[in-house]
C-alpha cells in the first residue's frame, strides 16, 4: 500500500470524498491510490494536516470529557457523513 492510499484510509476518506477534498477527478485519486502516478507532495501534506486536525479534535474532546465530574466507562466517537 502506498502512502497516499494509507493516509486516505487513516483519514477515513472514500475515493469520492478524497477527490472532492483535493478538488481533482475521481480517476486521479484512483491513479494515486494504485500508484500509477505518485501523489504530489502537497497532496500528502494536505492529508497529513487533515489527520492531525482530526487527532487534535479527538484530544480536545477527551479533555472536555475528562473535566466532567462523572467518568464514563465507555466513550464512543463517530462522525456523520
């Protein structure tokens, strides 16, 4: 698996979502995913920044939960698409 496809999966993006996020054609995403053409370094940087923002949001949510007086035994995080 190449770095673009790995980052895309970690970010939870489908091919269509990645195409919309990077403002490129779906065929371009598929080409990058199978390493027919390497993804530009700027695209890799954008995905890395997206993942870092997601991790920061999770950290902030966990801090807010921990500051509450009650401690839940299970915390479930999700997203809506």
